[in-house]
C-alpha cells in the first residue's frame, strides 16, 4: 500500500476552509481585557478530537500575538505534553499552523494557547466602544464575531460547522458588569478586579460567542415560562429599553409555539452598544444592537423608530432558533439564517401590531431585493464563498430581502399550516447541528407532498428573476417569461413560477405553476370570456404580490388595471405591485416615462401608507433622472408632483390627530419630507417656523418626532454658503442630544441643501470625530439630488482615509451610496478608471454593481431624452392638477 503523502505547512495556505483532521468539542476560554490600555490577554484550552493522522493542527487566528512557548497539546490519558516545533501565523489566510515533531495520537486531546490582542476600534472581533458616564468618556469592551471575527479574539475553528461547547471566564475591573452568552455562576472580587465565571454553553458556533464588559443599567422581566429577559443600556437610559423588553417577552413565547421547541437558554440579554457596525447581532443569549434598533423614547422617538425596534428585536430572536440552534453549514447558506429571520420578524410584528399592516410594508423589502437582483452583477441566493474576504459582501439584499421574499412565496404556495409544521420538524431534526438549503427543502417536501426542490432550485441556485408578459387572446391567457434585467437586456434564466391570477374580482382566482418559456392557459373556468365583455374587465397576476417576479401587461390590460386602481378595485399590495413593476419596466426601457407618469396620476385618492410612500420614492427618482435628461422639463414635473402630493399633506397636516394610527404618523413624515425636497414653499416656510420654536424649546409640541426629519430637510433647503444659520442650528441639536435616533435624523438632513458647497462641508463632517463610524451612512444617504457629483468627487479625494478608517459592510456603503446615483456614461468610465487600481476582494462585488447602476441610469437618461411627447404630456399633467 502506498504511503500517505507527507504533510507540509504549504498545503494549508490559500484554502477556503479549514482541514477536518481535528475537530473542537469544548473551549475553556479566559479573557482579561484592559479597558484603559485598549488591550487584552487570554488563554484557551480546546478539547478536540484528532480523527486522522497529522503532525499539524490548523485553526483560525487573526491580529493576535501567539508565542510558540504558550502553545502545547496534551493527548488524553497520557502524561505527555507535546510542544510544537513551529507556530506559523499566516495573516493573509487568518490561520495558525502548529507543527509538531511527531504524528499526533488519534482520539481526544487538549490544545492550549496563550495569546494577546488589541481592543480595536473597527467594530469587529473584540473591540472598544466609547460611552459617557457622568460626563466622562469611558471604554466598554464588546465582541462582534459574525461572520468570521471570533479569530480576532481567540484562536479557534472559526467556521459555522465546527460547533462546540464554551466555558467562559472573564477577569474585569470590579465596578463593571461582565456579560456573556450564559448566566454568571460565580464572581470572585480581588481588589480592583474580579473574576466572573459563566455557566457552560450548549453546543454552538464560534460566530455566536459574545462577551461584553462595561457599566450599564437594565430593565428586566420574565416570560410566562420563566425565562429571564433583560435590556441593558447606558446608565440613565434604561426606561428607553422598556418597549424592546415588551416585544422580546411576547416574541420568545410566540416563537416557542411557532417552532414547537422551547427557547434553549436560561436567559436572554439584549444590549444597546454605542458603536456598532450592523443593525444588531443575534449572539446566543446576548443579543447586541445599535442604540437606534433597541431604544425607544416615548417623547422623542418617531413611529418609524418604534417599528424598527419591534422588527429588529423579532428578527434577532428568531435567530435563536433559526441560525443558533440550527446553523447553516457554510456561508453559502447564509440566506437560510437571514432570509428566514427577515420573513418571520414580519410574521411576529403582524401578530403583535396588526394595525401596522406590516405585510404590505414588507413589499418594500421585496423591492430592495428586486432592484439588486435585476443587475447582471447580482448573485444567486446560494452563493459560492471561496475566501473569508468574500463573506461580508453577501450580507446584502439578496440574502435578506430576496431570501425573505422567496420564503414568503413558498409559504404562500404551500399554505401557512403545512409550512409551519414542516419547519418545526426541520428545527427538531437539525437542533444543535448544521443544515444546508437542501435539508430545508427536504423537510418541506416531506411535510407538503409538493415538489419543493424542483420549484425552489430555480430561485436559489441561479441569480435573477423573471418578468412574466401577459396577453389575453381567444379566452386564453398567454404567458411568456424572460429574465428581467434593469439594463434592458435579456438574461437566459428560466424559473418555475407559482402564478396566481385574478380576473375582475378577488373571488375569481386561479393558481398554477408556469414551467415553460411560453404557455397558454385556458381560464374558461374563471369565466374569462364573459368577464372580458364587461367594460370593468381587468386581470392581475401575482395576486397580493406574494411571489418574486415582475409582470408586464400589454397596453390594453395595463389601461384596464389603471381603471381598476382608479375605481378602487385592487388591494393595497396589488396597487403597489402595479406601480413598482411599471417603474422597473420604464427604467429598463420597456415602457415610456409618459405612461409611468400617467399611471402615477391615478393614485390621487390613495389611502395606504406603503403605496403612497412608493409613489413618492418613484416620483423623486424620476425627478432626479429628469434633472440630467431634460432639466427644462423639471419645472412642470415638480409642479405636477407638488400638486399631486399637496392634497394629502393638507389632509394630514403637521399635527397628529388624537385618534390617528401608526401609519398616518409614518406617512406625515414621508410626505412633508418629499414636499420639502421638491421645493414646496408653503411646507418649507411652515417647517422653518416650527423649527425656530423647537430650537428654543426642545419639548415643544409644535415639532413632534414624526415630522422632525421633514422639518430639518426643509430647513436645509434655505441654507446656502452665504446663509448657514440653519446648518449651524442643526449641528447645535446634534451636539446637544444624547438620543442616537435624533442624531441620525440630523445627519440624514445635513447634506440635503441645494448648495454644493454646503453639501461638501456636510460630507467633511462625516470624517470628524463627532460622527461615529457606524453613522456615516445616514449622512451619505441624505445627499441632495443635485449633489451626487459633489459626493463622488469627495469620495475620490478622501478614499485613502476612508479605506483606512472603515471596514466590512460600512466600506461597501461608501461605494454603493456615492457611486450608484450617478447618471452619465462619463461618470461610469470615471468610476471604472478610479477603482481599477483600488478594488480589493472585500469591495469587488459592490464596485461592479455600483458601476452597473450608473450605466443603467445613463441609459434611462438617453431613453427619456428620446421621448418626443414628454414635454407636452408633462405640460398637460402639470396644469390638469
């Protein structure tokens, strides 16, 4: 028999995954953070199983100092302690290669490693966050390990499939609170420091381990079955944790019933972290949040903030089952975690707050997924990950929003009850283990008897989605599917499409699977021929927008749908869908802008927040493109849009009515902000009047939280280089508030001035120490529509600094938000040239997608220029209203 090939350290370099000849079972981890020196020391003893002959142990470590003298391996049942011949830290692969002089004995053993590291300021790994206590700045120590940063805190097998048990011990300053995934079992105080011992965890992945050290307040309560739930906040802010606590208590009980498995841990802590890169992180039993996603202030938070807290809390708690108890086998299956948690967070919010109509609002999530997935540079839901650098970029609208949308499509197709029962079976089967997408399909197929794998493969294994074109001929519906791309070109994807269709009324519905490229469906059972004879005839595909495809109607059917909207025959979700599909088709050059504008005009009696918000988003984007394509038509377009929106604003007013609901509060802010951006003088004057009172008295009822952002944006319309009073006033509010949501409202408004010099100054403010790195995105998003070139120039001028100061998802935001709105081929060429020598693996996908968006905008601009009747139609629309 041939001898085994000799192992060398070289063979472990440049690999996507760690070798499997040793598997961790248990980590005994001890950490000693030094909050003043921003450093930490630690040691870890890993009980592992050696399953194949090897002289090497290979695990992950990054940015840690590991001295060879602090590394040893003790085989179980032997007095021998093996010292390594060599310990190599391969920084580009983030691995530690430990070489021994002899082949390790098969079976159990303990690897011990001592290490040191820095409490970094990059918001990943083991990092520091700055907070204030009694007017003094202090550091807290925080962990953020997903996707692959546990290795920055301790050497470990940092892949989701290497699940193990964790026993954590912390040595911390005596006055601090130390938290981890499990409850503390003992504290030993030793003068200025104390040692805190935590209960051993159940089996879990490294990315879910969490440690936090700082000084906090908390509120607490218990679920009906006795689980202790706490919300930790900065000192003095605990009252702002009460709403999240209420939501968490109800959510844990709901999910226990929904998944038919109890919450697996003895406690649930949720904590607001001042510096936090993501929205929140589902660490097992210790969930971390941005302050804006956890805290709610009855007096100064807006309705939108309340909804955000509820949905994010539900999302993170869903992960305790879907992600933590059952974990994806590798990052290719990230969508199983994120798509599912996104979908089920809406299910929870709908249960607790039915008056929010969250399933209609969910369509905004689908639209975000649609937009990204209509790019040639998108990716399949199941995406190959070949290097750790590629993981961050897939925490995107495909994994979250498209993922959630296809789960909703499948649940809608299989039925809620079958879906729930099959999920519960899946959770039971894979508890404390790992699963792949295929495993979920198998459980759903088993529970439903439907061909789930066949149906879903086309949605998760290939990128993109179809547009289904519809015609009616001789009593039959003719359908054709092609891959939809925003560029207007045609992709070659093909899907198994679950079609739902209604004809003249929701009581006349049909559903079927559309497999082919082109098919005719006989709908005589629906009485299509008789229905067609009526003047009120209409037909709508993708009923209530439960599926992830777009629909293109021929001219006759499209005009019938416009009539159905005008006469209030369609549901809110379908009114949204008709507009969203028309907008996407127009952008792709498949429909004229004039027909989209005529469609917008029939929404004049719209009553639903989500639909009207989409009308507003669409209208503002059209205005942005028009400014490049046909600036001479902008006056008429703005007149049409202001005349269209003003009646809604007059009806709602600036002040809340005592009986009105959550959705009116959301709509008021959205409407008034849009009118301000369009330059509506009445709105701007009223906003400035109210703002001036607010500046003197922050408790005035004249400027409640729901309209503050609108007032700030309106105020910035009056700001110029020669008159910066409004800008300075907003900075004053920013500096004086300690509520993160208020700071974010100000940041989102600072760059909305029409004056490019003011925008440039606001962008420079991002880089000042006054703005936390996590919050740069809000100011970038608020850049006024005429100043995208200013922002692009600013990005180029500051690129080297930004590259050094920001990392991960935050870095991709700078590229995406700044480059994507540009709308000429010259800018596309510039961006290609600029990034040619500056693209690193962690932003490559984002750069490609952003430049593609510029090309799409540029093509749309050309299409708009070519519409000969645009001027006359706009003239009519502007004066009709």
